[in-house]
C-alpha cells in the first residue's frame, strides 16, 4: 500500500445493546450519530447483547456479547452451570479476538460502572473487564463515554468495575456523583470530565405549542425491585412501588385525566399490564414505544410526566416537559437537580400516594416557569455534548486531519 494512504478507522461499540433497554439503545444511537457526522470514514460494528436487533435497526454488523446463550438465565442444573463456566473462558478469547480487530472501542453511556439494579459480578462487570483488559494488552483505545457509576457493595463486582475503569483509555461520566464514586473506588479521575447523558444529543421532537394543553399525564413505570443490595427485600419493595403507583394512576383517572403508561425496558411490560388491570379505566392506556425517539414523542405531547426509569426521565426532560421523578437512585436526583427540577423527586422505595399527588399538583401549577427552565438547561446540555464529542475525537483519533467540522480521518503509514 502506498505510504500515507488513508485507511478507515475501525470502531467497535460495546454493551448491553439491542437487549430491550431503550436507554442503552438511545446511547448507542447518539454515538452512531456522532460517528456518522464527524467520522464518516469509520467502519463500525458492535459486540452486544442483541446483535440481530442492532444489525437490523442501525445497519452495522454485530456479534453476540456472550458465547453462552443462557448467560442471563438462572443456572440451576449441572449442564447450565457448566455451560456458564465454560462460557466465561470462551468469552475471554472471543472478546480479545474482537478487540484486536479494532483501533477504537466505545462503550456508549449506560450505567456500566454501577449496581443500582440487581447485578451479578460474572455477568456484565466481567464482560466489561475483559474488554478493557484486552484493549490495554492489544493497544486498542477503549473509551467509556458519559457512563454512570455508583458505590458498589459487592467486593468482586467493585473490583471488576474498578479495574475496568483503570484500564480504559478514556473516561467521562454523565454526572459528578459518578466521578466521585469512581474516585472513592481508587480510580484516578483527575483528568476525567463530566458531561450530560448521551441521550441529550438525540433530536428533540416537536413540543406542545405554548398555552396548549393535551390534558395527558405520562406515567413511566418500571419493574423495580430495589438495588443489588436489596435482594432479600426485593418482592416487598416491588409490591410497595406497584401499589403506590397504581393508586396514583387511579387518582388521576378519577380526576378525569388521561394517563399514558410508558416503559423503558421489555421487563417493564408486566408492571404496565398490572396497572391497567387494577385501574380498569378507558382514560388509562399504555404506549408501545420501540425507541427513545418514541418515548420523547410521547412525553413531548403530554402536559406532565411522572417517571421512574432513568431514561424515561431523560426523555421527558429533553422534550421540555415538566417532570416528577419516582427516584430509585442518586443518578435520578442528580439529573433532576441538573435540569432545575430537584424539588420534584419522590422515593420509589417509599411511594406515598398522597405526598406524590401534592408534588404533582405543585409541578403543574409551575408548569410554564419550569418549561422555560428546561429550555435553558437543554441548550446548555447541547453545548456541553458538543464539547464532549470534540474531546472524544481528540482522544480517540489523535493521528488525524480535519474532514468535516471538527471531524478527523484516521491515517496509517503502511509499507507497500
């Protein structure tokens, strides 16, 4: 090959993508939008949880994250246990082989450095460690981009997460508490930056005209059973959350309000179904959203949103709709505070319907003011994410020259 000839940079994206979680897929969509706009010469593929979905929806080749297809099913029989054990060994070689084929690997957003929901160390934390260790050994740049992190109680999970972060080439976080959590785990975060969640880089849907009202309240529900340290109380936590949310939806319907139930993951559908059965009102319906864009359109058309799942909140705030968080982790409180709605958080573990209704009514009274606040905060988030992508280009494509905007192409000097 002629010296100086441009060779397309090979970029991999990694994570539980295409597995039914709309927030994860929205983060992928934001990164693909950045790559296609700023690095159109890049050749992109994925190592992910749902390769068929990713390939069909985003038009990139995709490989299954785990060799053993029953990775996330509970193993009770000897054959399943053996299959999982063998899969861990096989995945070490599969991951290294996949990483070797790339110049850069991006982990797009997601709460990959946290255990705010139930999580086993030998599941995704182990997969992330294999990725980052392979990147360091094979000199492939691995970037954790606008990821979430939180304190972790389980020692093995914490160790895998800590070493994954240490071995990554680039790290940025979606909020300051995430960076603080990694610092507390022993990671040097002096050069790590904080930027908004990647979903704030997605296109904003049309909003309800000023002064117009649809009368609709979107209620985002979740298969919430507490966090990784709440396994002993999981069913009790879920029952309390479901009962409180159901009473809230019933109260709205009795007031004549239309309610749209939103989900953010395939596992949330039974919760929506349970509420529909319990309330049994024509005013209460469930949306069938297949992407974050669908969720944003639902929230943009609503007067108000009350939601639990983190990326339901992101969608509503991005759409500029006054929002109340049924908060299950510090990341939700931090997000709401960042967007100027810190007073409108309610604990998902201790759902008090009367108090929730009081907060909801106050939120609606201040609707016009809060919409102006959200418009300002969204402009600021857009500016920060522009800076994030500029920094990412500089960190991941250092031997480059400008193509479009601040984009750069990857050049390799190869001998004939």
